[in-house]
């Protein structure tokens, strides 16, 4: 039901307000009840509502960014005055004829302003919805005269390098447990309860799935401070005759994600996973069993059988208990694997600073 709410809001706005192509309200222009203007990217809409309230909406989820608070004044309208002031006006209805009065035309009360931007003295100024969610009165020379500020919910960090984690809500009403994926430097590996369980998708695809649930549905990226270390192992689907290779930590995580993708997996709602394993000289390949968070934990849990190695694959005999590697090892073995839902996994990785 939750995923339908933004659509219902958007549909309601469409029929109430109507769509206008203009991206600004020019000097001298008027916006009457039922009219609107949009930002260039169509993500924000300024609507003059029939109840007299001027409202600035975020289109994705129908939430209100700003309004004049002038409802209950039906027929109100907005004027971008030639002097640079944006003003909403209300024309009161004619006063009713009282009992005993002659039935003649009765002059209505005078029009009055219900809100204004206080930007007069700037001929040629115009009103503009911005792509970043700001609503501005802009002078003819481009100077900002008035504004509400950019939409704070847009400032979500984007993934930058291999090893970053990304998160978002689940689709639909049960959104809170969340969903996480692993970023390989280009795209995202994720596990979904779909026919193709392990998927490789673009960042935009990952975000767009919940775009209609509002800007807070995408959590952005976390940048765990993964230390530089080396892993020796086979990252192919068939390791029968493969002696393995040595990769640095982030490249090894990428290789493990690709290996699981190639081996395939079944989906489970349970918090325990069965790791995907390659074919060896003594065992056949095995599909994994994951949900989104246990899949991500598997990728971050790479290790070298027999202990840490150097760049040549040679064993390192002694590892300081206070080294970055030791702190990462403790984190993934005690904190990350103890996380039980995607939201906690995302926050744990996001907050790891070594």
C-alpha cells in the first residue's frame, strides 16, 4: 500500500493543478487557482491551490517543501509583480444583503495581499523553482533576492570506490528492514528475492526502485575504512586446477562478488547463509544461499586460508593486534557478522573507521 501513496498523491496533484510547461513565473505573470510551474527537472512543483494556499511540492513523494499558509481563502492567486515582489492576493466575496436593505449591487470588500516575498524595488525579478528543491525570487541580474533553501534530503553520498556499501528501503509497505548492496567501483551487486537472485545493476537502477517512496528511501553510500592487505585464493567458478592469485583487499572483494554472481544463489529470508563455493579437485561447485545482508557480509569476509600474506603471497608470520588489519578482522568477525538486519549491516559498515 505504501508504494501506491506517492502515485495517488501525484495523480491528485495532476488533476487538481494541471501541468504547465513554464519553469519560471515571469515579471507581470499571474498564477491562478489550479495552475502550476515546475523545476527544469520536473522534480519540484509550485502550485496555486484552489483553497488559496501557494504550495511547493516535491513530486517524487508529494511532500510539501514550503507553503504560504493561506488556505481557506478560495480563489487566491499569485502575481509576480513588475516591481520584483511576489504576492498572493485574495478577492473577498460580496457581502450578503442584510434583511431590510434595498436589493442593489453591493460593492465587495477590497482585494488584499495574503503573503509577499518582500522583494520590491527589483524590476524584472522572477520566481523560479530550482532543480535542487530551492524556490527563488531572482533579480534581473541573476542575484538571489529570496529563497527557501535547497532540499536537504537530496544530499545523499554516492558510492565512490570498490568496497563501498549502498543502502535503501525495501519496496512497499515493509520498508524499514532495508536493503543493502556492494559497490565494485562501477555497478552494484545485490541479492533479491527474484528469479535471478544475485544481480549486477547500475547505481541508478538501485535507487530508482524506491524513487516513488521519496528521497529518504535511498540511504546513500557508506565508506568503510577497509585497510590495505592481500588475499591469496581462487576466485573462479572452477578452481580444480587453479592455484589462486594474490589480490589486494578491495580487488579481492570485487572478485568474490563476481565469483558468487557466476556460481549463483538461492534466496532465503533466514539470517544464516550458505556460502557459494567453487569446484575444487575434491568437491563440486555449490550455489550459495543468501539474503541481501548476508551476501554483503560474505563479500567483506574474504580471508586467506592459513593467515595473512604479503603482496607476493608469502605468509606473514606475525600480525600486530593493533594493526589496521587486526581491527578490520575483529570488526568483520564480531560486529559485522553479529548484525541481524540490513539496516544494521549498512550502519556498521558506514561507521567503520578502523
